C-alpha cells in the first residue's frame, strides 16, 4: 500500500542550547494510515549569516571512498539570477534554460559571490545526498530502505515555496516531494528529479580534485567512459557498475536501485562530453544520485556553495 506523507511537525526546545548555538528538535512524521516516526537532532544556528537562502551542511565522511568533506554552506534553492547575481530564493522559477547556466558561466557566477565561493562540487552534492538518504523522513515508508526515497520534482520547472512544509508544491505522489530533511534539521529544495519538455535536467557539479578522471578545471576526462562502460544503454542501474575506482565509489547510493527511486546512470560519453550533472530524471526514474555527462555548453541548473566563515 502506498503511503502519502500528510504532514510533518517539529517541536523545538529553545529554553537553553544543548550545545553552543545548537538547539534540540524532535520531528514527527505522520503518514496517511496514522503511523508515525520520530527523529531527533540538533539544529545548528551558529552560521545563519542572516541569509535564510543558505544552509550549513555538516562535515561528513562519504561511504565507500572514505573521503572527508568539510562543513560548508550551500544554496537552499536552485540558483536564480537576480540582477545578474546568483541568488538562492523560492521566489520565481529558476531561469531555465539560460546561457548563464553553461558549466563555466555557472562557475564564474558562483565565484563572483566572494572568496571561497564556487559551483557545488561532486563531493559536496554527495555529502548532501548521502545525508538525506539516511533520514527516515525522506522515505515514503518512514525508514531508510522502506518504500521509496524522495526523488524530487518530475514534471515542469516551477517556483519553490518559502514554506518548507509545502514540499509538494506543483507535484503529486509522495516519492516526488521537492524537499529533503537533513541530519541537522535543515531542509534543502529541488536536489534532484527535474524533467523539462526537452528532456532530463540535472544540476552542474564540479568534479573535484583528487578524484580519478577529474581535470583541473572541474570537468571530467574520457576515463569516465571506462568507469561506467561504453555500451549505448541508457539509464543503467548502479548495481551494474563495477569498475569505479575506490576513490569514486561514493557516487553509488549503497545497494539501492531505481526501485527505491535513488536515480540511474545516463550513459552519454564522448570526446565533447566533459561536464557532469547530478540529480537527473532519466527514463522515467528520478533521484538525487542520477548522473549524466554532457557538453559544458549545455544549460542545466546549478547551485553555489561556499565557506562557513
């Protein structure tokens, strides 16, 4: 029986911080049958920066590779150009497509926000994705591995909502919710699952240094074709991929497959294919681990990341 999440409620205890600048919160999720699941965590408010459009992502170690990802700030919403400035806002839909969203223009736009800011890296995207994967509230069955993981929006691209409780804005189906709860109580919007009238739409990521097949300018080399195979099949399951170098094994969503709505691999590789996107909707399967390689002149969406201080 499909379960639809009807509401989430959170009780924050603000009488005294549990830790410096953190507050204990209990979140209770109730589904359409009346079943509930509780999850407790601390909300970190030490680095709000006065900007509700940005989130703090806790430091983590990625499963598989053991890669350490320091804490960082990231846009809560997909970037929207406001006066030529990349802005995280629920007001108005991301301006898709736009020449400003080509890979190198996206990087330049993020870097213009200040020292330490850049297009989100593959490792940072994966830190968010694996964090979300472990949260009960992001599964239709209210427990990791139970039911389907939230895959994201799957139709046209429209505006988000300033109210995080409105994660179903413009969509139907519990698995298509547009919001993901993270371990520190933050909520991120539109991490994956977009589909436009012209096909799948992902989000640019920078292929970060230290990963096999990543070039200095943030693009990927032809060796990625070796990692994923050169067969022309589209939307392959992660379970079929066995050639990933250990340093890139964190790209896989554990043992989950498209049956759990985590995403698939779109095998599009070639000499002109050097840009990497994540969060794609491919062959009727969405998911934050959906990966797609394309030309750097393509025009998907993006979000920026930056330093804590």
